[in-house]
C-alpha cells in the first residue's frame, strides 16, 4: 500500500502542492480552511471537501518525505 507513495516522483508531488494545494493563490484556500478548522467553523460539507482537496497534496508530500527519510532513497526515485 505504501509503495504507491514511493512510486510518485517528488517533482510531481511538489507541483500538485504548489497548484492544487495553494489555489486560489490570494489568500491560499488551504489557509482559510485551516483557520476554519481550528476556529470550529468548518461544518459545511463543501468546506470539508475543500480542505480534503487542497490539503491532500500536502499530506501526500509529508508522507513521502517521512518515508524518504526513514528508508532512504529507493531505486524508483528520480
């Protein structure tokens, strides 16, 4: 299951973080949703979906970085 993250190239994950993860760019949507989450106002299903969509690339990047530093580079990394 975790090999899915190993197969994703770092540049692609970073591009997703910088595009989907930050769009719209002023202010980043993910920031608005995190503020709503910590203030307790993230209750609408659309807002929760937005948080998952814009936060997903960042979660994938964190998992990929953790696996990279725990196991070291693999032969699949570019």
